[in-house]
């Protein structure tokens, strides 16, 4: 029996931000850990055969989606500010650094607070470096890692592995043979855990 919930997420995803508000505590409640799997949503959608327009290209959808996001943030009592842009690849690569240090939950909390809580500009490397500094990491070592070809190649490989695992979007949580998609699936996840 698996002892961790696999969490497939992209730091560009506000719904992944909202899911992460609840997931770590739920996992701990059932003596499980969270296995963090950063990935790229647009790439995952394309790999799964979803060539439709992005949410931003459908005005009626984005209007309702933004309202829903604000409702969820209020429901979870967390701040929500749309970031300056969604170019978060280096931030996603940073998750791999955090995994090596065993501090992925703290890193994901800090990055989501910056991106979706404060609405920072993810293309400003100093914003990302502030996260590393706040976690007590050597900023130069961290920056060199996220900008390295090796780390970026590892991230691209992780994206391929996510697709091979059946990931088509984010957030996706997996445990045993079960898959849940979305920040609003926690009742179903807990129901499964209670019967497991």
C-alpha cells in the first residue's frame, strides 16, 4: 500500500495553489506524505491531446473562473492576487532543488504565497531568490541550479513522466490506483482514505 499522495502541480496554476492549502494537512491526518511532482500544464494538455484554447482565450470562461478562484480563496481564508504573468518555469525547476533538500512543502508554500498570494512578477529572478533566502538557502547555489541545463532537463523529464502517469492537467492527486483532479476533490479523497 502506498504511503504518499502524489501531487502533480504547476506553480502557474491557481487551482494547484488552492489544493496545496489543504493537501499537506490531509496527508498528515492519515499518516501519509506528499510526493511533489512539478510539471508544465500546457505541455501536459498537449501531450494528452487537448489542443483547445487556453482559459485566457475564452473571455466568458475566464470571467467565471476568476470569480470562482476568489470564492475558493475566501472559503480557504487565503489571499488571492493574480500575478503579473504566468512564466514560472524557473520556479517549477526550483521544486527539484527543494526535493533534494527535503524542504519541498516549505518551498511550495513560499512560492505560492509569492505568486498567488502577493501577485508577484515571476520573471523577476529576485522574487524567486527571496524565496530561497527566506528558506535559509544559499541564493547563488539555488540560482545556479534553477538556471542550469541539467536541472531544466530534469524538469522536462519530470513532465514526460507525469504524462506517462496519466496526468493531463493540474492539480492532480494520485494514491493507489485512484486519481483526483481539482482543488474541490478533498471530500472524495478523504472518503477514500477513511475506507482504505
